[in-house]
C-alpha cells in the first residue's frame, strides 16, 4: 500500500471517529463493535489481561477488542469507516 493510500484511510478513519460522536441511541453491540475496531486500528492486537469476572463492562470491551485479533491496523480502520458510514 502506498503512503498516499495510508494517509487517505487514516484521514477517513479520523473523520469517522469525530463523526460518530454525533450519533445518538447506539445499541451496546454497535458500541462494542466500534470500540473493538477502534482499539485494533490504534493499538493492534489486545495486549492486556482479561478483566476480572465482576468487571462486566471491562470484560465486554476486552472481548470486543480481542475478537479482532490478527487483523492489521489498516483493515480495522477500513472496517470502522465502513461501519460508521452505515450508521450515519
């Protein structure tokens, strides 16, 4: 992939991150899916231990991120942009 393509998808990703802030009434599954893709795009594979049993919110977020394991950052950005485009 060329530097131009990398810059383009990164710009689209950043715009989508801003645009989604205006969305209201997103269900938990959608929020978790976006969270997992965002974390994969920004940090890569999940590198933290799974939260404790009683940390339900933390566990859900961890699982959403972990489900994207092995996906490269550019693919995660593209999927995030596509998902936001469908929502908005």
